[in-house]
C-alpha cells in the first residue's frame, strides 16, 4: 500500500510537474531530518519518554485526516465543476479566456514552489513510522563508535538516493499529466480517502498507546 509521500506525489503530479518536484524536495527534506534527529538521540529520548511517540502518532494521524478530507472535497468540487463546464487540457487551463475576460478552467491551479515544498515536508513529517524505522532498523547499521564523518557520509548517500527516487517518481507521474488530467478529480478523491485511512490508522495506534500507557 502506498505511503503518504507516494500518494501526495501522485496527487500533485497529476496537476503540475513543477509542484510535484518541489513536493518531492520537501519529502527529501523530511527524510534528511528524520535520520538527523535519530542520530542526535531522539530515539533514545522517546525510549525514555514514550508519550512523545504517542503525541507524534496522534498529531500525524489528525494532520493526514485533515489533509485527506481537504483533498477529497477539492476533487469532488472539481468533478462537479467538470459536469457543468467543458473539459480543458492542462496546458490550456491557464490561458483559455472566457467571454467575461476571466479564465475558463476545470483543472486546479498548481501550488506555488514554496507551498509545494512545504506540503511535501509536512506530509513526510506527519508519518511517525519513519521515526520508528530510523530509530530501530536504520540505527542498527550505524555503530555507536561511528565517527561524525561516517555519519555524514551515510546521510549524504541517503539524501542522494532519496532525491533520485522521489524526484524521479514525481517526474514520471507528471510525464503523463496530460493523459491523466481527465481523471484528476478522481485522483484527488482517491488520494483523500487514502490519506484519511492512513491518518485514522495512525491515530488509532496513537489512541492504543495512550490507553496502554
């Protein structure tokens, strides 16, 4: 099942290649922050104070649910609009003048560069399972006696791999944007449902942690 990062890139890639790439950069920024805070001892801090992880799960789950319902409503509104207005291609959406001098477009306008980067970062940081990965699995490959140079080398290598994967995936999705633009409302709605499901799962695990503590 795709994680929040993958779903977000599919959603944005259907709108704009630039938005998808900047969102991928935001996701990569989050993937840099997770191992950094792990190396700085956040995993050990959570082991000492488990309630921190509970808060991360609850906050991350609520954020994904909030983002999911927004995506679903956006896709539904776009679908309703397309039922009334004629379809417009993605390339023409921003330049087709109407009789009133406005813009006739059913495609949603792409986000700005910073907004796309911020959305990618927020999506990545909303998933505390990344912290569990870096704090348990990833940490096993970093010996305690590893030097700062070794740690930085691992971080740089992970960053390069992450950039290649997420930016490549964003470009691959955006390459077919013209073809999938017709079903963009459904992509938005499906992405919204997936975000809500993933968010509910995280929030449920957070509640279980809270009750168990």
